[in-house]
C-alpha cells in the first residue's frame, strides 16, 4: 500500500491524499461504508460503485468468521470474490465486537475467549488467529487485534487495557510479517491507538504505534461514551504524534459534524454504521440538517428529498413519498434512505477534499458543521 500526502490546509490540520492498493486508489479524506457481514445493508454493490461512488468498504472479522466462516471464504477466493466487490476492502479486527460482548467474553494476555451471539458456542481469538482470519478474508487493509476500552473507564482499567493492546500488537506484527496474502496481492496492517480519554496514555500509545513504521495507523476507542469535546481533544493529542506521511483512520466515527471536525484535526479515513442504521430508522442527513422522515410535517411536502442533492434518489422521490414508504413499512424506504445517507457522506468528504485543495476549507467547514447539525 502506498500513501501520498498531496495537500495540507494552511489554516488547519486538514489533509488531502491518495492511497494506492492492489484493488485501486482511494482519495482522502474518505468515508468507508460498513459491510458488516459482507454486504452494506439494503444497498447493491452496483449502487455502491456507480451511484454512491464508494471507493472502499469494510468487512467485519468477527461476523465473517462466524458466518459464512473461513472455509467458505477461502473456497470463494476471499471476500472480494465472494461479495463481488473489486475495489479495496478494510477489515476490523473483531476487537470492538468482543468489547461489546462484555458479559460473554474473558480477556487474558493470551487472547479473548467469547461466546457467539448466534448460538452461544465458545471461540478463542488471539492476535495470531486474528491475523490468520484477516489473511483468509483477504482485505487490502487489516486491523491489529486490540481491546476497545469503554469511554468511561477509570485510569487503572484504561492503563491495563493499553498494556494488553500493546502486547497484542507486537504479536500481530510478528504474525503478519511471517505470513502472506492467500490470494496473491498485498495487504497492509494498521495498528490502533487506544488509551481512553487519558492524555498520557494516548501519547504513549501513539508513540508506540508510530514506532512500528506501519503503512497506516488507526485511532480507536473513541465515540464509545466519552464527551464529544474529549474525543476531539484526544484526536489532537494523537495526531501531533502519528506520522504525517501515513494515513490516519478514526474508527467508528460518526455524525457528519464529527467527521468534519476530525478532518480539520488531520484525520483521513472514517467508517460508521450511522448513515445506514439511522437511514433504516427514517433519519436522513442532508446539507441543511437532519430530517426524521416519519414526522407528519413531511406528509404533504412534495419537494425533492434534497435540493441539488448528491444522490439520484434525492430528485427522483419527494419527502412526502419517502415518508409514506416509512409509514407503511415498505422495504423500498430503507433502500432509498440508505442510498441517500451514504451518498451524502461520500459527497461530504469529497467536498472537504475539494475545499482543502482550493484553500477554502476552514470557512466552509465551520459553516457546514453548523448546517449538518441542525434539526429540520
């Protein structure tokens, strides 16, 4: 994997770059739609590519390991062949899913024992086995196995958790270096900076991650219960240390405003289930604010979903029609909302990139943060 830092904003830390993988190039800043189980919910791959203009999507190691399982993925030739997506894929490590299974998992220095949310069967993830799983899935970018610390964790817990994550990282790197992609192309491994909301732990974690010389680096353990301003503070602390010539990936974040604020602080890559999950629940993100499509106020509004919208569905359907679809539980509502929200997120980061390049980013960003946070 190769990363070229092409532009840096003169008035902020915002950057525009280009990631090159064996499955194609990715212009940054970038948002990555989440395809947890090998599919982005309610969206065809052709829509992702041709209408939403996604450049990279995510797969979830934990879920893909359980279903369809490694044997089927290997026989298919990896996830790219299995789901017919020929552009880059990133896989998380399963660390967040193990974190979310707090009542059904046990952590040790060796790894994490957990029970499947599907049938209660017992499984064991180690740094080595996670690297092997991600090799079999075949993602262009693999994440190191880590523990995601809760946002309200006390200092002692956060420190012990970081100790564990750093030991696991060394083992991940060793296993990664000992193995190769099973399908003949190159894969990259990103370490993850943890440390909760404690500045000294975040600095220590960032310095350790930076010392590994990986092809890119991630910031994890944010947007998991801590105050938003504390999240922004931790991003600033970490990005002061992470190398500028490597892409920076903020994991699982977040709202359009969160993404814009993080771009201003030097983040390059984002993912979040919010555009699809919230879309399926009737919430649309637009350039002028947030709409709840179940509200009665849209029942007789025959104007487009969004004027001059980024998506083909914006002008094809009216607010009144989309509200009707939600009220009658029509499956098409979920598809329209998902396509709209994902296209908006991709438009947002593309516009940010354009503004970084032409020098108008900061003033545009301040106005846009206010606009996208408004409830309509």
